[in-house]
C-alpha cells in the first residue's frame, strides 16, 4: 500500500508535483500515467525517500520509507536501469546490495534465474543491452521479496518477448498480494497490464480509477466505415451532420465517423446504394482517453510556439 | 481517491520479517563493491610498487654519493628517513589515495548507482560511514605494507654504509606510522569531498588541489601563512616523516609533532562529518 497525501515538490521555483493525492492498493497492478515531464519520476523518488517533499507526505505500508534503516525487504524499486556501475558483474552488483540488507547470496542466484540473466551473471554490466539492464533492475527490486514494488518505465528497451514476460511477472506479483506500481507514458502497455490507473499531468492528479472507467471517459466514440466510395459517403455523412476523418492507407481507406450512430450510417449508405464492407463501432481506447484528458497539461508539445 | 473506495480494503501494514540492521553488513557490501572493480586492484598494486621503488631509487642515489659526504654528514643520517619516505613517492600516494577515496563516492553519483544504494539502505549516514570504514581499513593495511616495505628497502641499501636508521629509533617509528597513515587520511578526505561535490572532474581537481597544490601556496615566512601551511596534511606528514626535531630558536614557523598529529585527525574527521550532515538533508 502506498499513500500519497497532498504531495508537493518544487525544485527551485519550478513545481514538479502539485498537491498530489492518491492511494495504490495491494493485490493490483496500478499504472502511473502521464506525459513526459508530468512529475511521475519525481513522485516515485519522493515515495522512496530520495527527495524530500516540499509539502505533504508519502507513506509506504503506513510509514515514510526513509524510516527503515534497510529498504529491500520493504520496497523493491527500479527507477532507472542505468543506475548501476558498468564495471561490475551482475552478480557482484546484486551481491553487494543483498549483503547490505543481510540477504543471502542464494537469493541473488534465485533472482538472476528468475529474470533470465543466470547465463550472463558473470559478465560486466557495461556490456549489457538496455533490455538486460532492465531485467537486472527488476532482479534488484525482487531481491528482498518485498510487499511493495515500484517500476519506472520498466519495459523501455525490452524486446517483445521481454515485454510479455514482464507483463506476466507484474500480474503474478499482484496476484501474490503485493502492491505493484509502474509508471509509463505508453498507454497501450497499461491497457494490457494494469488494473488501476493513476493519471497525472503537470504534477496534478487527473484521474485515479480503474482502466475501464478511464477508457470510458473518452467522449470521442467513433464508427469506422470501410467503403470503396469514400468520397461519396463522406459528402453524404457530412451533409447529415457528422464529422468524418479519413484514416488507413491508400487502397484500404476507412472513415472514422463521429456524430452519427452506426445504424444511421448503415441506413444512409443503403439508401444511396453505397457499398460498405466494414461498419464497426470503435470503443474508446485508453490512448484516446489519455490524450484527451492530458491535452491541457502536456509539458512538451511538439510544434507549439511559446 | 473516492473512485477507489469500492475496492476491498487491505491491511495497510503487513508486517515484514527482517533481521536487525547491522553495520557489519554495510561494511561487507562496500568491501564487495571495492573488490569487484578490476581497476582498483591494478591501481593499488602499481601505486605500491611505485612508492617502494621511489624509496629504493632515493636510497641508491645516496648510497652512491655517501663516500663524498663529510664525516659529519655521514654521521647524522638525516637523509636516511627522507630516502625511506621520499616526497616523490608519498605525494603520489596522496594523489592516488585521495582520488580513490573520491571515486568511491563520485562513481556512484555519476552513474546514479547512489540511488540504487540509498533505496536499498535508506540510512544514508550508515552508507557513508561504511564507505569510510572500508577505505580506512584498506588504505591503512596497504599504507602499512608500503611504508614498512619502503623503509626496509631503503635501510637495507643504506646499511651498506651503516647509514641506516634502526626501526626502534623514535623518529623512525614516528615516520613509519605517519607514512602508513598518510594514505587513509587522504582517502577519507577524498571521500568527504566526493560526497560534498558529487561531480567527477570537480571533485578530482579539488581533492588534488587541496592535498598537493595548496600547501606550497602558503609560505613559512609570516605567522598566519605559516600557520595555514602547517595545518595542511602534506606539511604534517613532512614534519612527522622527514624532519628530525627542528633546532631550537627556529620559532613558530615549523609545525609541532603534536600539531601534526592533530592535523592528521582533523582533516578526515571534518570531511566525513560534513559529508554526513549534507548527505542527510540533500536530495539524492
């Protein structure tokens, strides 16, 4: 369980996190979403006691994390896969960390096996790919068998097989009753992995709810229409008050129609003898809900003049 | 948060079975970190060989010129201690020990490893103390080996002219102790500076400048300037390891032996205490 209450963190004059409150529950995978620069990493750092909050509190299992003299059995965290010394082997890196918390070297072998790095355990970390470093970071988080796990952008640099593995791992950890909190700016990934979402933008809370409720927030429900007579249909639908966006590739164009229900579109096409080969209601995706809700709070928007 | 209220409540505080936090574990962890870098071993071996070699070279030079000295010069053996603990070798030792002490902290800051370390061990002060303890232990052991070896090598060479200094001589013992402790003193100062400054290049420059360049800037000519100079680690080592008792009447311009020992303790102590204070309050 992670409880963040009225958390504020400023660096100099810039407020990175602004009066943020949310709770992350055990037994679920909770996604922490926000555009780049929204304050996700800052929030994670304050929860982990690395940065002191300017205001408010962050507690893990009811107490500030820094009140523990040793941390690995309380919280496992992967903040950045690059937070290692490239000159050490994976085994040496993990052994030093394990030893500092009184954890046996057997556990080091165990977690290396679990993340699939057993064969390269004796290699220097500097020779690892980003995906391998992510696995090492996950191994670090698992060392102390902690009830709370936090991962910052864990799938960056992972191959598809790794992404699948890590998704199953998160689900399993949550099923074991642990609190699993992972940040990402990749909505599609959250859609497949998370149960709950905490969404922030410019340091403020935008939403804290289930993935389904969040996706349902999107107002842009649309109907996808496939037709060889796209121009005719577009004119027709526009005249009927709908707005039409072409999408897809040449030869397989489709129209995304908003403002008219699917049955009306079908009827109009039938009346005007326009051939349809696809007519589908598109459920709002998490991606769209996210884009819509964070549109006002995107820190770095391409092409925006300042 | 209200949107989460429909979820089943789960107890907020799951008890975690945990052994007591022991400093020995942190010491062992820092020892593993130091040992597991190949560059550390190479640096230590090459530095040791260089320092001992410099004592041999200095002694051989005096061995060959011994017949040309006056009877008085031959009797005093003043150069014996300077040959056992030559400036070239021991300033290099200061440079390397200070740098390795700094790297112990700076390499963690520059890679971000410090965050991994401090999530594993939120008791930051204990991490600093464990690093200090490992540096002190390693460099005291190595410093003792180096000082003993360079003394033994130089005396076995100078003994050919019966110009050696018996180890039992109080000046010899003091010189050997001061030379053995020079490395851990510098390593701890380097560590403290590394934690305070955090940036690699700036730390290296500051550490080298403070240990090696700063003392010669202050002349022994005026009272205040001499006092500053005498409070430097390099001057303290020179006083303890190279000079006999200054002749009476030379006045305040020479550091005292007692004052030099105080300098030896004060510098690393202040560096580590400042590091402990800063590391506690600063964001990582």
